C-alpha cells in the first residue's frame, strides 16, 4: 500500500479480529512499517483497503 499518498485510510484487524479503520500518515521504516495518526505502527501486510478485505483476512480457512 505504499503507492498511496498520505494521509489515507486503511483497515486493520484488532487482537480480537474486529476490523478497525485507521488513518495512515506516513512511512515509519523502509521495511514496510507504516505510521498511523495515533502514532501506532502497522506493517503494510496488515493494512487492508476495505473493511470487507480485513474481515476476510481474519477468517480461518475452512476445509
């Protein structure tokens, strides 16, 4: 998601797998870490473009 201009909104999963909207304000490191407005850092693989995609990522695979 680093191709986006800052700031932008993204979705993350909380520890309880609930989707949460965050505002990403910049790059924290060149290793894929992003900084949110709340000053918390998230790795780019944990950021999703929609609530639905975040929810899908939190679902356990079946089968």
